[in-house]
C-alpha cells in the first residue's frame, strides 16, 4: 500500500493566476458576464492542446485569455485566490507562490496599482482562511516590450513588503531573448526579489542557460528540457537551481507524448532540485497532488523519493524558516508513518 500523496506536506511554486481557477467557477462567471466559452472550456475535460507549434500555442493562449476575461471585479479575484488556496490545502500544500501579470487585470480593476493591491489583499485573506501561506510572483510577458517588464519590476519591488517575493517571465519562450529583459530582472534582484523566469519547456537547454546567464535565475519555470544536456544538468545541480517541473502540463502541451516520456528521472539522478507543480489546472486538468501521483505511477518513485521531492519544493521556496520547519517536519512524519 502507498501513502496518500494528498497528506504529504509540500510547497507549490509554479501556479499561474487565471490557470488556477476551478472549471465550475469559470462556467459560473462566464454565465454571469455573458462570455461565450468555446467547447474546449466548458466540456468538463481539459482541452486537447499541442503548443509545440505556433498555431497550437496561439490556441492555448486564446483559451487562457478567454478565461481571464471572466475575472472582472475585486470579488472575482478574491474568490479565485480563496478557491485556489482551498484546492492547495486539500492537496497538502502549506505554501503557495502564485504567478501573475497584473497588467492583464488592470483595465477592469482601476489600473496597475489597484490590480496588484487587490491581488495581494485577496492573497492575505485566502491565507488567513485556509492556513496556506501565499506569496506572489509578478511576471512579465516576453511577447511585450522589455520596457513594460521594467515597469512591472519596479512595481514588484515597491510591494516587496506586501507579499511580492519574485519576478518571472512567461509566455512563449520562442519569442524574443532572455537578455532583452536583463534590466528588468536586475531591478527586481536589486529590490530583493528572486528571479524565476520560464525556460526549457517549448525550447531546449539553451533557453535555460540564457535564464541563468542573462537573468541570474534562482529558479527555472519548467526547465525539464535541461535533461537534453548533461553539462547543464551538472550546472543546475551544482548551483542548486530548482526547476519548477510540471509533468501533466508537459504532456498536455505536447512537449512529451506520454507521462512516462517526461524525463523526471534524468533530472532526479543528476541531483537537480525539483518542485513538482500544476502550472494551469484549469487547462491541464490536474492539480498539485496529482503531479506526485503521476511520478509515482509512471516513473516508479517510492514514497521516500516523493518525500524528498516535497522537501525540495520547500527548500526551493521563499517560505520563512518557521513555515519551512513545520512543512519539513510534516514530511518526515508522513514518510515515517505506516503505509
């Protein structure tokens, strides 16, 4: 018998804001605001996607944008964060770092500053209600101008004492170069935020190297295709850079055909720290605990190995020491208990 992965304490380090929404909430909000949802978003099953080509990525982004258009009021933001925290709590997460580009919500929430303040206030409320510690990573969009990223970096630093802990770079990593955003990431790091850009999902190891060399990444969003370069794996392991690995997402987007094809064991055996994450549950159909179940079922990870993955997620987080200590102690208790 195997231990219940929902009861395994863990941290969740790669979750996108709109993508964390419950499908039932999307349906309700779409009905309220008269938003026509395509069948891919209202069928109860995750849409069939293949984002490894430009057309497939455009379809994925279009679905995400339609879902985001249903978040229109501070109450909607509050609900999303509360429900996301509830889902994380049910999956054993005691710490959540959620990623958001506030410019996407600013037009309906009164501007960039009110949007971010609404998100941060809602995160605080959700944390108090659920017991899950919540912090925010502000993410720039690599398909937009680097000057926009600098504006976001300055805003993120301004709210570092209100719950912003990191700065990211999302969207299609085939667009633009990491070095175009080096100034924005410098601003963020100088302001005490961690650097956590996306890399190594839609493109190969070179994109991860660029994140390390040009953006001084402390964590890599995804990073799974580092498996294609032994030298890069050694570097990630030596520097202790955590890869926020999202195996269900990798399969849903067509990066790998089957769950067993995701090279988790390659990163594990190379000593690369990993934080299993759900990415966009709304579109990919599975949340945090399901990622642990996936690596158990398809990669043969033992309970002891799952416990170590959970520890790596906690160590890779920016959780304060008391939270880390509590989660790590809970992990030890989980693996010590009878199966």
